[in-house]
C-alpha cells in the first residue's frame, strides 16, 4: 500500500449529533433520537489541510489517497481486516502559526455572535493576551479530520468516556470472560488472517509495510463484540437525580464534530462503519460500547487505549463559541447524563430547566476536571512529565471556560450551585453533604465555578480532608507521641496529599471573580496569560517539595509561613484532637434543606479578591526567605570571631 498525495476532493458535509450543526436540515437523526439543529453548515466545506500527514484512510476500493497493489476479488478480506482511519499511537497534530495580518485583526476586532460580523474591540488586546491566541493555534487541531480551530465550520471539543451504568448480570459475566482472553483471541485471529493474505500474495510487496504499520498504529473506529440478541432491554425514562458513572477524559488531542459523527453514522467515503455496524449498540447496557478509540502517549514512554463515548465542545472565542453555545453544550451535558439530547428543555415552552441544568453541571463538570488532573499523574501521584501537565492545563482551562459561560448565562443555576457549596461548607460531614460531593476535590471545582474564594471554603475543606486522612492512616498506639501520629498520617496519605496539592494548584489559578475570569478567558482564547500558566506549572512542580504534614499545612493556608516549626506542630496536634472529639457530633447534626433556600448568592460583579497569591509557591518562597533571615541572624552572632581558613584552621 502506497500513500498518494491528497486529491483535493471536498470532504462530505458535516452531519450532526447531540444538537450540533448539520447541512440543510432542521433536525439530525442520531443514535439517541432526533435532535434540533441551530447552526446551518454548507454541504461541502473546502479541504483545509494535507490529510496525508494526519491520518491514513485505508479504504482499499474507493479512497483516492491510497494506491493499492493489484487485487482482484480478494480485497474484501483486506477491507474487513483493515478499515476506516489509522493513526500513529500517541499522534498529536501540530497547529499553525497565526500570520501577522491575522494577529493584527484579532488584536483590534472581535466577532459579534448577534450580528455575525466583526466589530472593533473597545480595548485592543495586549501582547500577553495576543500570545495566548498564538499558543492555542499551535495545538487546536483534530488528529482524525485535520480540522484546525481557525478553519470554517470547525467545532472542537474534548473526548469523554462515560462508563455504562445499567449492565445486566449477563453482560457483567460477559465482561469478566471477554477482557484479556477475547483481546488475545482477536489478535490471534487477525494475525492468522494477515498470514493468509501474505501467503496468498494478495498484498504483494505491501505486506511488510502493513505489518509494520499495525505495530505502531491503531484503528480509530474499532469494532467490538456486541451483546447477544435479546439481552438489551428498553430502559425507562431516567430520573432527574440519576447518578453519573465513571468519567474518563482523553487528554492530549481534541476532536472535531465530524470525527464524532462519523463514528455514530459511519462514512462510506472513508470506509468507516457506523457504531451499530461495528457492534456498539448501547452506551449504558453494553460494557464495551464506544464511538472511537485513541492511543494516548502517557508521557513515560507508554501508550494507553482511551475509548470515547461522548464529547463536550469548547467555547474558545466568540466565533467558535457561537456555533455551540448554549444549545449544543446543553445537549451534550444531557446526552452524557441522561442519554438523550433534550432533557433540559421544557417540551411545552422550550425554556431551559435551569435547576436541572445546574444539577447536571454539579455532577458532570467537577468529575471531568478532576479526571483531567488525574491523567497527568503516575501511579505514585507524581507528574508523569511536564509535557503531560501542559496538555492537561490547556484542556482544563477550556472546560472551565465553558462551565463559567453556563453559570453566567443562567442565574438560577448560579444560585443553586452557590447554595450547594455553602451548604457543604456549613457542615461537610452530613449524609447530604457527602451525597452532594462524594469526592472532596469536587467541592474546590464547584467553588471555582461560582466564585467562592479559598478563605471561605478553607476551614470546612481542611476539616473534612484531615478527618478522612486520619481515618485512612489507621489507629496508632495511644502511647505514641502526637508528632509521631502526624508523621504517620502524612506518610500513609502521601499520594492523596500530593494529588490534592496538584488539584489545588488548578483551583488557585482559576480562583478569581467570575466576570474577571470570563473576561480573561475571552481575551486569551480560552487560556490564561503566559505568566499565570507558568506560575501554575511551577506550583505543580513544587508539589514534590512538600515532604511533611507541616509543609502541607502551611501550603494550604492553615498557618502563616513565618510560624515557628514548634508552633506549627502544636497547632496541628490541637487540630487533630479537636477533630477527634467533634466530627462524631457534626455527623449527627440534621439541618432542614429549607434552611438553605434563604441563602442568596452575591450579585455577580468584578473586583473580587483573587486567591492567586496563595499556594505552594508562596509557601516555598516565604520559607526560603525565613531560612535566609535566620542565616543572616546567625552570621551576625559570629561577627568579629576568628574564621576558618581553607585548611580548616582558625585564622589568627
């Protein structure tokens, strides 16, 4: 098989799922039903990039990008063995540099989604803000379709995996029996089929090339074993309070809507079969259902297979955001949680159910952002690589941006989220608080979405966190000294503490007033200025320096940095004793839900205090300053005394 230059044939028109744009139609038929369309797209958009550098369309009969050795009637087995889109493992396409003319236009004008025209900016972008647009342009490209953020009709988003929630006992049994054994059997069958093709001469001189490709490449639209007929049942309408399953995020690449829709509907021109034809029938009742898969570079020389079942689109800038906000993003959240695209819309009025949308935001967004942070860590809760952190950071900002857009648009959703966090702050130990935020890290993320600063949430957060750390550390002998217990607690929970610190570094970076952060995201194309990105990266790298509970205590703002070490240990000891006595009382406390309905979130306005000065870097710099001052004091004490010479003897 020999790759040829692209023919320049326009790609097929983009279809739409989850209420995304479609050509010349008012609705789109998806795996989950008929979805309304809000943004029309012409039937044929011009090709934007050289596709041959991005993906390998292995259609042996129809593709104009591939030249095939002479094959008569035996090409069907080859088609079944290799089909669709092949990519190199860990492949991340490069974007492009914005031209000086483009940068100047971005600096002085912005897109108005209402008039759909460019208009002058009231305040031109600064050089630091303009750098963010160049930074985003260098990586925002889909590896499957090759479409770039600045291309027409592009709709980029993150690939998500939502694990099935309603597996039958038969499907669970099939899952346990089909994992490694099934993969091994499938590999052996494919290898045998390949050997037969080689022996028959059907591949000609291309056999070695294809064999080499399969070692370093993967099939994006993978086939899976479907469940037996009759095993899937018709699920009733999911309740409003349905739980969210395990969420995983594909960190690194971003995916265009066309890549996702090809996986749902298929694309004959690229020899991509639909999800149903490839064996994926139901995302909630089939353990191996997927849209497509991606092989991600973990940053340590290994690759990990990541399935995708859902997308969440980015806002980025006004032009890109106008294609997806708010209808498309609401539909995607609805698909993710309820497996239907219109759950937030009142069927009679068409109005958005803001309370239900707020519940979805509270369930989905914290888990997505937490999953992004989890992806950058190795098994020992240390950074896999700086490059991996960079990928997670830029993706985190984009998801955080679209979340804030939703909160600012819907005031009732903002009030609901604010009351939820405030109720947790009042008593984080009640059953209601634990149900609302099962994982403590999610409270940090929810607080950042409604502008609750660290100094307000810190006490409740640390109470709940340290109580759980004490429980995880186990019981030591009653004769043990308190400082031994503190040291034991740290070492037993070191990985958890470091993970919390990594997540805290993200919270600090986004801990600004909502309007301030929204404005900054808008002017920086869904990112933050380079200095703030660098500060965040340095904070994450500094986590490794936190090697004791005392340092962790100070880094989280529980003591002033200049406190004496003895005082810090005494404060921690008293806090441990205090929690041991009071946590059982807090757990029994019952507060009626109606008591929190009176809580009103503050009016959204700028000028609120940022928490960007807190965190690990402040601890490290202040600690270094304290040590330097101590050394200076010690040197003063020895002024006028004899010094040691180079031989170690006293000078006379």
